[in-house]
């Protein structure tokens, strides 16, 4: 078989495949034999239909089309194998099928044109001596006090209050009913519009300024148990209910009961109650070490993110469509798995109408992820960066200990872990061969980054699971 290759855009190879006269004749005759054995034609037994009758009844075009389908499939498959092409996905026919039928004459050579996607070439204009800036996340000692105080608040005992009005920090039990305040010029005699869901009985609210909508808590401060008053408040903008966003409201509030918090002492007994530690000093030390580790890890992540972002400026790669579509498939599959693990109904979320939109929105991210992974893979090859079997085994053991209940494919897990470790090593190598300037937190971003506060000390003192570990465990399922 004569095959001519041509380099095409989007990392494709074009193939001009010349099928021999013998092959075009042999396939045509074989198709006729197959039809003869299977065709149901009145007046003839199966397998006994004369050739001329068969051609008249089925038509030459139908038989040629069936023969062509085999010639095309076999011809492309053989050509890819003969030329030792590392094809990605399914080859595509470039010739017009209608033209092929018109040009196809059994016993004469036939040329078909096809294209196959192949792994793209990665061009790196530069990957060493990159100059980057990354935000340094510093350990904040006050976080320890905030977490301990949060635990104290959760363990507080509520004591009834008598003989004084409500003040900030109290817990109030109220009845309330809200209406929208009338706009200027509105008919005063008209019935005020009730706020949907703006009514409750025996509602318990902690009197902190950030609770409920602005103005509500401030209006309760100073009230005495048994007192009823109108409290003016304004819904924030934006607000979950867009119809209420930014609108003023009036709540009729009755203070039924007032309580104050009695907080436990910060001592060893407290530490034993909220954690596995015996002393408060041990609990503090554990939290300090955790937050220091978090700050260091976040700083490293910022460096890695900045590095990859800078690296992509020097990467040129012509991605094949098959690879992009496969990456989009992978992204949507992982999203579906995570949502399913959260108890959501995937069939309701990933409807036939929604999926094309999701694929389109995922495309740019898929392209960037592919450029990133291919660039790092290329650098790893050039610099002979490798991962040992011992390193892979140690990471797998760590993951299985963290996710003992997960049903994972061991072979798949090993492959994912090896790739992730290789990526980590390559990025570390790049950082060592780049110029990294650490700058204060918030100086590179428009919005200030605030570390999330934990709600439970037990969670704060446990080992943090990295996003990479979660990804490995998920992908190996």
C-alpha cells in the first residue's frame, strides 16, 4: 500500500492512501458474496440468488458503498500501522464519500484521503531563569486565639438575664414580622407589603452586628424583655432575594427572653473537651504548627501558580481537537463524581441541554491545562526528572490511609500518583532555576485573601489533605 504523509494544522497528519486494484476488486466481490448469503429476495433461496438479479435488486451504488466502507476502514487502519503513526482518537475521512463512490471502480486503484490526530510538538522558548512574583502568606498567631475563642463560644452555656436591657453579645428570643417600608410619595393608607419569609416566632438570634440584615440587631439592643418596638433595617445589595436587595424594611419585634453566654475557661479541661490533647499548651502548639504549615504551603502554592502562569507565556503547542475533547470529558467526569459524592443528582444537573454549554465553557480551561501538563512533561524529559518506585509506593500508602473507605483502582492510582509526583518534582526544579520574589499578601490581588476560619478545633488539629491527594483518590475510583 502506497501512503503519502502531509503535516496539517492542529497536530494532524494527512494521509493519501492508494489502495491496490487487487484489493478494490477483492473487497467488492466479497461484499457481493455476503449479500448473496444474507439477502431475502422473493422466488430465490438464500445463497442461491443469481449475481445479476442481486445487482438489479440492491443496486450497484449500495454494493459499492458497502465495499467502500470496508476499504476505507481497513485502508486507514493499515496505513496508520504501516507508517507507525502514534494516532490519538479516531482517524477522519477527508475525501467526499460521494466522490469516492463515483470514482470507485472494482479492479482499479483507489486513492482515499484521511487525517489522524497525533501528539503535539511542544516548543519552549524559555523555561529557566523565569522571573516571577508571588505573595508570601505569613503565619498569624492571632488565628490560634480566634479558633479557641470560637470553640468557647460554641461551648457556652446560656444563662437567663433579668433586670437589664439587651446588649451586644446577648442571645435574644424574639417574635418578629416584617414589611417593606413605603417609598416616598406612596399612599400612606395602603396596606404595607409583607416580606416573604419575614415572620417568625421564638426566633433565637445572637446580638452581633454581622447577624441578620443590617439594622435588625442594633434595633434590638436596648430593648427589655416583654417590650415590642418597630425596628428599621435595610436589606443588603446584592441579596439572595433580588426583589428585596437594597430595600428598607420595618420589623415589629417583641423581645420575649434574653440570655447571656457563660463561657468555659481556657484551661486543660477545655482542651480535653474539644480535642485529643491533654493540656491547653499542647493544643496551642498543635494549632500553631498547623497554621504555620498552612502558611508555608499556601506560599508555595502561590509560587507554583505564578511560575506556571509565567511559563505558559513561553509555550507554543498546536493542540489536536481530539486531545482537547478528551480533556473536557475528563474535567466534566471529575466534576460529576465530586457532585455525586456530595449527594447531588447528576442526571438533573447534566441534562442534554446543559452539557453542550458546559463543554463550551470548559474548553479554555482544558486548553490551558493541556498546555501546562505538556510543557511540564517536556521539561521533565529534557532534564531527566524521574520518580522512584519507593516515592510512588509511599504516596499511595499515605492516600490509602487517608481514604480507607474509597474503592480505588490500584493500577490507575499508581499511574495518577506517579504523574502527580513527577509534576511536583518538575515544578520544584523550575522554582530552583527561576528568580522568585516574595511580596506581601494582597499586593498582587485585587481582593484581600483571608484564611478560612475553622468551625471545629478537632478539624483544625487534624492533618490537612492537599488538593493533589484529593484528585488522586478521586481519579483512581
